[in-house]
C-alpha cells in the first residue's frame, strides 16, 4: 500500500509542470487518469521527455469540444478527488471544465490550475517559458550566461513540486470537511516565493568576491569540481589539508573574508594540478564538501542515486523514500487512449 492509494486524480495537463506534479502523486499510489487531446499529448513525439513523466498513469483520449467527450470528462470529474489543468487562464472555462462548474457538481473536488503567472494579476495573460519566469522572479542573475532551452527547467519543476504538496494538503482538508479547493498556482509565483526567502546581498558587488573554497573549480584534465566551504572551520581545514595547503588550515572565517582573492587563488591552483577524480577522492577522504560537476549521462550512472532508487533502469524512480508505505518506483507508460471506457479503480 502506497501513501496515496485510492486518491483519484484527473489530469488534463501537458508538457512538463502538470505531468511532473501528477507523476509525484502517481508514484505515491494515486490513481491518475491522463486525459489527452485528439492525437495525444504533443510531448509523445519526444519519448525521452514523455515517458519519465507519465509512468503509472492511464490514458484516455478526449476531445473537449465534442459534446460526448466533454460529457465523459465531466463524468470522470464528478467522482474524482483531484483535477489538474495547465491551460492558459480562461481556457478551461471556455472548454466547460472550469473550477466553478466542476466544484458545483463535486464540492469536495481539489482543482489545481497551473499557469505561468497565475489566473489573475497584471501578467496573467502574458505568454512565457521557464527563462521568463526566472527573470521576473530574480532567479536569473543579470550577469548570468543565457540559459539554454534544454537545461533544467527550474520554474517548471519547482511549481510542479509545490503543486503536488498543495494538492495533498487540500485533499487532507477535503477528506476531513468535504470542502474542496481551487489552487491557483503560477510558476513565477513559486520562484518569487523561493527568492523572497533569501536575503538580498548586503556586500557590494565586487567588494570581496566569493568566499574562498566556495564555487566551481577547473581541474587539470578539463573537468570541474565544486567546493562548498562557508563558515565552518573544520570544512575549511579539511579542504586545506587535502590540497596541500595546511599552512592556511587555521585561518578563521573573518580573516578568510578579508583574504578571499589570495586564498581562493591558492585553492584554485591546487585543484588545477589534479584530475577531477583525484580531487574528488582526496577531498572526500579528508571530509571536505566536494562534488564533481557531472553531465546527465554520468549522473544517470551514479551509484548513489541508483542505490537510493532515485534512478532506475535508465529512467526516474522515486524522489521520496518511504519505509512503511514505499512509493511505486518505475512503472508502465500508457499507450494513447489505452484505457478508454475505464472508470476509477478505487472508491471510498
């Protein structure tokens, strides 16, 4: 038995944020019916993207502009506990599946709307993608290099994770009180909330620069490692000893702040004399906070993530581990419309 066994989720989302949110629910046992438009979700053409996000879900192909298909969607929604949509603001209402209509028929329904900037506000109707949401949320530093279209979509994944949390919280309340909820979630909102929890920099730009032994350091074989020393004296000492800089191991934090260029330069030079694997081995053995900069292929083969079940059989496993009620792990990806005519698997 998984944690969300019996939770009924009707998923009308496409691309990444909504599917990742419902994947998180499905991996915890939720019964997710994925409603796809005629011809299927466009992401099906990119199976490397589609399959990891749509495990453990069932597929029904419905044209919401067709009265019979709309009626079937509404029928499923009447017995669902969760409804997730990722349309532009106002589109769900025009299609006849807006939150007011569905919650009138099913007052306990938890209805989640995922959009770029939310359903209301000055930016609600502005189109966008991950790079735009990051820019508005101060999650894209002005001096950062331009992100590539295939890098980790921070806003998408953050909003999806927040949606899964909010849906679960709202379902807990709905099961207790019988009163559902409309969750209006903007991807830019979530990043702005994250950014808002981090105090603004108090040190003027270019004053002393980064902390020594905190950042990305090239190695002699063309690789890169990261070091994460902040104020901890023991981590600084471990780093110095591992890199042959023991004469600096006892330098206290405040003094390090005043000698950033000098000390960080020596750290960088010491790292540059080693290969990536040598640096990681030496620093790890000394108890320093080090990690290699991996590409995706290397990450997929990393024993740590494989042993923990985060990655399995070349795809994603479980982001959360449970011991009493473990998640489902990897699972099947439904063919388009494979489950036409099927209803919910479990009822209360």
